[in-house]
């Protein structure tokens, strides 16, 4: 499937909004789960926070990330202009 032409500015804005929502939801779930001692909610909060971090990378790079980049964000490499 060929890549769609997406505006990096739009991807950054949407990525930042989604990162904010997911990080806030994850932190809220962590706090409520820890206070109420519902450990499943804590696990869900960790997953939501991780998903928020992935959206932060999307917002920072201005493009969608691959599955490999999403699962291992510490191994992200900057794309050169030749690769884009």
C-alpha cells in the first residue's frame, strides 16, 4: 500500500492531542488503580501511558511510526531526507 500524502503539521497536531489524551488517561488510571488497589486498572493505565508515549514520538517526528518503532521507541532513528 503506497504511503498517503499527509501533512507533517497535521500529523504533529493530531499526535500531540492524542498523546495528551492517552497520557492523562493513563496517569488517571494509575492513580485511581493504586488508591483503590485495583491492579488490573494499574496495568491498563501503564498500557495507556505507553500508548501516549508512542503518540509523543509521532508528534515529534511528524509522521506515523511503524510497528517496530512503536514497540521499541528507544531504537528510533532519524530519517534522512533521502529516505522520506
